[in-house]
C-alpha cells in the first residue's frame, strides 16, 4: 500500500483541522495537500457536537481549580479535576461538574453556541485526566516538584484552549498518537 492509499484510508476517520478551526476540504487532493501542510492538525472525529464557548469556559474552570491547588497545596483540587476529567472522558453523562458550571455561565452570558466536534475534546479530556492523576499521585507521594510540573502542564494546555482556542489535544494526537498508530497499522 503506498502513501496515497494510506492517506485516503485515514481520511475516512480523520478531519484536517487548522489550529482548532475546521477546514472545508472538497476533494481527496485538497485533503492530502492539507494533511501535508505543517500547520494542519489531524483530530479524532465523531458525529457528536459540543458548544465551543462551554469548552473554553470549562478550561477556565480547570485553570482556576489547579490555581487553587497551587495557592493552597490542598490535594482535593487535583482530585476534583481528575474526577471531572474522568466524567468527561469516559462516561456518557452530559456534563461534568466543571462543564455544568461552564454551561450555566455561558447561558447567563447569552452567547450563541458555536458547535464543534466533541471527539477532540474527549481525547483532550483523557490527556487532562492523565496529567491530573500524575499531579495527584505526585502530591500524595510528597513529590511537590513533579506535582507542580504536571499541574502546570495541565494549566498550560487549559490556557491554550481557553485563551487562544488552540487544542493541545489535537497537537498531541497529530504528532504523538497518530504516528504511533500508523506505525502499528
């Protein structure tokens, strides 16, 4: 199987996304060209949609919760963040506690929903869960530097989503997960 056939096969399951903004691609050649560009990201795709405003405010909630941990050192904060990420990443519940508060906030602000694909956000929630669990485990073991590094990475990713509308999960998927999966295929 040559590279062109692999790309055509992969395009059935992936959508090219440019820094978090969907790219409308009409032909296979346009899709292949888009995938070859450095600034294009490949993200998981699903038929489910989520409001981008709620996603960004949820990321702000993660920043605030981890900020509370950095300020107080109380282990309950990364534990709650990990629980929240677990709910978003592995359950069918419509809202986690932080995303419920984000939904409430967005509704009160009166913004119009901007519907985006939910699959990249689920993948990002799994990365967030991993980072929150690392921060929590390190804090429980007394490894404060490791806890702060994992927590700071989580805050950085959440800030990129909240402040810059950049999905770090898509970046990780494109440059770490996708190449590993392709090698195994």
